[in-house]
C-alpha cells in the first residue's frame, strides 16, 4: 500500500496529543531512533529508499584498531542490502557485524568499500518521514517506548504500559494492510522499483547482474559529534516533612548534536575541530520544605521556589524560572494537593504546567491530613529555564 508522506512534525503532534507532553525538542534524537525502530516492526513502507555510501581510509571512515579494519554502520539503517560491490571482492566471510560496527577479519588491507542499505526518506532538516498508513502505528510505538522508560524508572504504571503495548501492536496490524515485507533480494528490488524508485532509478539495478553500481554515491567522511546534557536528574532525597520537589520525570541523558547522518564514522583525533559555541547551562533547585498542622491549608507560592528551598532556584547565567511542571505524587501521601480546585493526580494529570500567575492566584494548595500523626506529603516537580527551555528538578 502506498500513501502520502507524513512529516516529522506531524508525528510529533500526534505523540503530544496521545501523551500530553508539550515539549519534545530535547527528545528529537531519541524520537528519530524510535521512528526507525517502529518502521522495522511494521515492515516495508513507501518512505523507504535505497542509499549507497562509500567508505575509505582516505576519508577517515575506515579505521584500523591494530588488529582489524572497521567502519561504523549509519544509525538510520532499516535493512542492510549489501556490504561491498561486485568488483570489490567482499565476501560474507570477510567481515562480521557487531553492534553498530563492521569488522573486516580476513587479514587483508581494506582501502575502500561501498555500503548499500535501506533507510527512511528525510526532510530538509534530516528528520525522517513516514507514510499516512504508517503514521498512527509509528506514533503509537513512540508513545509506548517513551512510557516504557518511565515504567523502568518506576515513575509510571505497568498496567498502562501493557495497554500501550497492545495498542501499538494493533496499529502495526492495521498499518501493514497490503504492505509486503520482502524476504529475498529479488523481492526487495522489485518492491523498491514499484513503490519508491523513479523511472530513472528503475534502470539502476539489474536483476540479471545483481549490481547496484549506478546508485548515486555519497562519501562517508569524518564528523565530530559533541555531547550536550539535556533534561534533569532522576534522583531525589526524601525529607521528613511536607515536600514539593525531588525527582521528577526528566530523562537525564547526553545526545550528540545534529550531524549529517550520511557520515557514519567516529572523529579522527588528528584533525582539529572548530571551537564549540558556549552552551547555556541548566539551573539547579533543591527540595522545598514547609511544616503544617492537622487539616491546615497551605498555598504554595512562587517565592517558595525562588527563596524557600535550602538551595533555591539558581541559574549560572542568571536566566529566570518561567514555569513549574507537576510530575508525580508520593504513593503514600496522607494529605491532598489541589490545583485550581481539582485534586492532583485524580482530576489534574501529571505533566500539567503552571506559571507565576497561577501561583499568584493561589491555584496550588496543600491540605494536611486531619489526624494526630507525623507524616510527609511529597509533590515531585520540575522547573523550566526561560532561555534554553530545559526542565530540571
């Protein structure tokens, strides 16, 4: 089945609608990877194309580790078609694939070779696209894997994870429709020719000679990925008081800056790189603690975040805090948290974002348990830097 292309931004909108997440910019690299993962589960689609990349020692894309020559496989691979062309003399026994690397173990010198693989069509910014009949399944897969990470970190419900998984597999069945997942080289070439290639591309592959020599060639050169930190930490301390603060739902991780995905090799240390521009650093904030009595109502104010914590909101560049996100509640809270008159976690979903005007209006309150006992109630939150847009906790 062939259908219209669906842009990366449209997939993001579907994921936002399904999950309630409003900011996904920091997760773009992860979402790109999950799109490839979902398309592998679904099978062949109309947005798949054949690419040819040439590796060479001269370009720095073939490395030598003292024992073997090796090359890194591109991250956007859906299926490898061929390693080495007809005249390059690369046999299946000459190499092995381990993780994202190809190792040549035949003992010979490998000056260059070509890699043929299937990948998704990209837009002008390097984001993959899918087709209309695959869009719901791709979005469902992304939502499922994002939620799965939260369950793994004990921040979400395992029963809901099962629902998301079942929903995803149902959408896979719908997406396949009349799609066929080829199993042989002949089936792949025929499917690609019918559904994807132009009239010019039809002449590139010869079923008789089984040669891809006319596929346009891209040179795999060196790139220098730079790790930048995003998101917030996952740890928190439990003070023995009523405490909004702590862990939150940030996925503390490091990802490479956007690079050309057609250049799939590690940087050469002998080639100097351009100086990196300064990175706007994330702010810090500690737990906020206050004490109350039985049945007492405490309004939570904006000043508590700026002044109330032992280590209040602080940003190295002096950026301001512009929003607070409610991430979760401690499972054994005795008191209740209310936002705009609605109970947190029951009528108010986690991930809700509040601004200074909401706190000035007294929208967030805590009502202590009306029993003679010593308890702690915890609301996990994250705050946002108004310049780099990152959530921290």
